[in-house]
């Protein structure tokens, strides 16, 4: 749509990377461009990626930060990228990640004076704790995140639980709830598509089928699902379980499945990239198992609801917000026993379970079209409330000083750590040298001294003797 606002959508991940936030950014761009105005996406560059969208995608330089995570970190200070983004005359910047994307947003805001909105999607304190080893670096990372979030003109959270998690990090400002949607149209897949899924995996129509969709990572509470299914199986209930997704813990999850002797009833088809095919999986399932307490928004719960598939969720989790136990979903405690009880009760009343799924389609489902329309209206309020700040330049200077301070702090602590490691191994080296001298004396005393053994002793001395190490000629003579 040519008229309307030009919205810059910044995120650290975007297709072909598949995760909830990447999917969110893609759908915001799709429906803004289609129904409201102009969307421009800025995201890190990925190799072998072609962007064929109705909206523009600006990719900036990046590098892999972890093979395990599969993400790339972008460089937000490339002048060519900033110049290109300036050329779009962006009215409002909407960033979905408080790291590189928000840094880029702050740089662009300094250049264009466009207001910036931030959406809090992920429990970053958990991410930082899992992936950063040193406590001082964790603290610096959280301070950096809060500095970026506090710099935004308005903060959104995808759920009440997400907002409260943001508060626990130290955020003291206001936030509003802006829910995510689902890009599935409401309604189950056709019978032929469902039958293809059943034929592909050999699913029996007379057995209940359970489904999990997400990254194959332990923090998604997948062990809790498997432990619960073990109890269900031991109670004599037969079932079929599909784990759709990929991730670094997949091999461990499959091994754990075998250790519980569940491999005969669990299927791992991998990541389902085709959205139409994924909808067919949801339509095939009788119950969607999603006991994650990590996720801040049950996007997959809305996708399941679009297909009239009821969800089993942990009571009090973010994914369970807006779900009523026994009416639009099944809520349990975060224990294998409670989840197993919920599964067993549901499977004994499949007709009632189907009615819960129908209710979820009416009351839990929210389309991306409606979600983005609500967000776009809010953009207008942000622009009305935004006053151009006369002191924007000093604040940006403070921002860059903060970036430099964080970098210096991390560098200083890294140097201290290196010195500590060096001293420790230096002490170990002295102990090794003592052992070598002791061993050589024993060899001279008790063993016949052949030329080969004499050479071995001299070589051992050359490793630990500083005088020999500093004199290569003497080392060669030895």
C-alpha cells in the first residue's frame, strides 16, 4: 500500500531463520505493506538468502556468534546501511530485539528523529544466564539491554507475563500489552491433507495424536512432556506423539526418548517450513502439548486454535494467558503427574476435547491481520505523543559512551580472567617441571642409560628450561 506511514521493522532474526520473533517481524511487514502503509525490514545478512517479498529487506553485515544457536550478530554502524535506511524517510521505528536491532534503531533515530517502539518478546534474563558464563558480563549485558529499552519512546509486551519479566530485569517505565497473532486462516485443513500426514507417518485413526511444535531445546520443557508420556503409557493408554522442530538438543531428546522406551510412539519429522503443511499437522492432532514456561507468548497456541486443536498448558504460564481450563484449553501444574492426568482425562473424553478445540478457535485465535491493525493504530498514538527532543544529540552521545563503557568493562574483566588462567597454568608448569626432574633422576639411578633414553631426558629438560627455550641453537644441540 503506497499511502500511509513508513514503518521500519528491526529484528536480529528474520526468515530463513525460523523462530517466533522472526515470524512476528515477517507478519508485521506483510500486513503493514498489504493493508496500511510501507514496511521496511532491517536484519542481519545471512548467506545464500534471497528476499522475495512485497516489502524491502535491508540486510547489514553480520557474523556467526554460535553454531549451537544458529544465529548471526549484525554490525549496526555500517554507514552505507544507515544511509540507505535514511532514504526511506521512515516515520516510526519498531524494534523487536533489545540488542543489535535496537542499537541500529537508536543510530537511525539520531539521524532522522523518528520515534522508536520496542516489543518485548523473550525472557532475555534466562537467555543471558544460559549463554554468558561470567556473572560480571551477565550484569553488563542486562544493563545494556535496559539502556536500549529505556531509550525507546514506547514499550510493548506480548503478554502480561512478559511485561512482569521485563520489570524483574529492572525496567521501571510503562508498557502496554500488544498480542501477537497467527498467520493461519481459521479452519482445519482438508481431509485429504490430513490423510497425507497420517499416511506419511503411519498414524492410526483410532489412537489419540499429540503434537509439539517448536525448537528442540530442553528449556522448552520437552523432558517434562516425555516424562508425562511415560506415565501415560505405563497407565495403559496408547497414543501417537509428534515432535515437529529442530534444535541443538534434538539428538539428546531422541536418546532420552529411547531411554524411556517411547521411541515406538514418538515421531520426529524435523522442522516444518511449509506453513500449509504445518497447518495440516495441527489439524491432524487431537491435543497440542505446550508446557513451556520459557515462552512469553503462546503464538503456537493461537496457531493450534486456528485449527480447532486444543492446547495443554501450564497454569500461570504466559502461554496460558487468556485460556480457561476446561473451556478453551487444559491447564495443569508443571509436574509430570499433573500433565499425565490432564492427558489421560482428555483422551477419555475425545468428544469434549473437540469441543474445547472449537471454543479455542472462537476465543483464543487472533489473526495477524487483526493484530497488526491494532498495532498500526497505536503507531498513530505514538506519533501524536512524540515530541521532538532538543537534547537528542547529548542523549545519543551518552548512548555511545555507554556502549564504549560496556565494551571496556568486558575487556577489563576478560584480561583479569586471562591473567588468572595464566598464573594457574604457570603454577601447574612448575609442578610438571619438578616431576620431570624427579623422573629423570630415577631413570638415571635404576635404568640403563641408552642413547635414546638420554635424548628423551634432554628433550624433557628442554621443554621446561627457560635458558634452552631462549637459545634455539642449544636446543638443537640437545
